[in-house]
C-alpha cells in the first residue's frame, strides 16, 4: 500500500470529507486511554452515505477558538477533545493562531451512527493541511486515532486494518483492499432514534468482563479470518465471523461491571429475522457497534429485497444503504 503524501497548501483554510466505518472486528478496551492505544487489532469498511465534512481555518485575527458542529457551538468537554487535536497540530506545525472549526454530518445525528470516526479523521486532515503540515497516511491515521480510536481506520480507502501496535508511533491503520475491490453493502437498520451511547464508558469497563481474556486469546484467529475472507471475497466466511464478533462484543458489554445494554427489542428482532431469512436464501449478516441499530452486511444483489423487508417491520424507523468508499479526502467546498 502506497503512502498518501499530501501536497503543501499555502492557504490557512482547508476542508476534508470523511466517512464513518463499520467495524467487522471491533476495537473494545484501551491499553492507553490518553492515546487510544487498543488491546486488539480491528478491521472495518468505510460507509459512503455517512459522511462528515469539516473546515478548519487558522487565523491571527481569531481571538478565541471556535468549534461548531451541525450549526451549534460544541459543549466544553467535546470542544476540548477537538482542541486537543488542534493543539497537537499547532505543536507540530508551529502555527499558534486561533482556530475556527466548522463541521457537519450528512446523516441524522439521531441515527445512532458513530460520528466520531468520520469527525476526527476529517479534523486530522483538514487541520493538518490548514496549518501547512505535510502528513503521510500513516501519520494522519495516528493523529485521527488520538481523537477517536475508530477514526484511525476512516483515513484509509475501502477496507482498513488498524494494527494495535505497541506505542503511539506503531498504532495505525493500513489498507486491506480498496473500495472498488468488493461490492459489499451495509444496510444500517435504524431501530432507535437516539444519540449513540458513548463507547468511552464501554472501553473503560471492558476489562472487568470475565470474558475479556478469552476474547483476547481468540481474536487473532478471527481477525486473520476476516482479513482472509475480504481478500478472497468469501462472503459466507466473512458473515459467520462478523456475527460471532458482534455477539461477543455485546456479551462483553453486558457482563462488564457495571453492565451496558446497547440492544433493544428491535435489535433482537432484526437479528432473528436475518437468521430466518438466510434459511430461505436471502443472505445478510448482522453486526452492531456500541448502539442498538443493526448493520446488515450483504451483497449488492440483495439490497433492495432486504430493504423492502426491513421497511415492513414495525420496529424499523428507516434504513441507510452504504457501499464501501474512499477514506478521508480534501475538498474545496469550504463550509465558511
Ligand atoms: O472510536 P470509539 O472510541 O468510538 O470506539 C468505537 C467502538 C466500536 O464502534 C464499538 C467498535 C469499533 O471498532 O468501531
């Protein structure tokens, strides 16, 4: 995989657009919670319909730092998380000006889709280019990871493998295959119209689950299995492994101290329906991140059949059908 070296920009304003991603192998538990160094590798696919666009400008005229997301100024704790990345960029680039960050998501904020992956990857690219820093793909992945672990994977095009590494310099994502390699689909089946519950709490208590050690022991085999299934386009193998992984993540959450229950009635209903429909030849596989909504992974040929079935279920509020897509990109469509 070639490194993406970004051209130096002479402007102090830059805009990036970045996708959310669905984890086939989940990041759960942090070895270092300041730097988001994980206990295990993870694997994901970018989602083309779940995008964040972020414009960053450094300007000597800005008296204070401003962060606006979907039209509103961010609350102090969330703003500090963004400014932590901005400060790292200032440190690396030597730019000491005030900053304005404006960001918007193209997916409903109440759809339970994690916006931290798309948000921090877009911030890492827009911020570094706005400060005239030239970062490689690996360096961008590291910077995005410090904002939110899963953001390290959104930097990469298509299908990504975040290797846990041993320290800040060695924990970053790299490509398994580009977005055009396999026409997989992810139908996000929204069964809960709520802000996504924070994954931070889950990471924090992951180690208290009695199954944590067993998971770590089994994970390497499953991770290599998922990567092999992507490379060989073995859909049935991929599906089997991602369902095991999703169930295991949620069992870990439910058996942590305190326990966390992300599923609702709709989640269980969709899981059961998917298994039943497979018996009659309509093949999809489920996975869930830290929320109730179900991501159904299927082949392109089955999207409309599955979608029309989902829409008939009373628990389903709406669905979003995604294809794999490129990672974080620059755009000249600035938000201000
Ligand atoms: O990047 P975070 O801290 O929001 O953690 C993401 C956790 C999961 O979505 C549950 C799994 C993953 O790897 O994306």
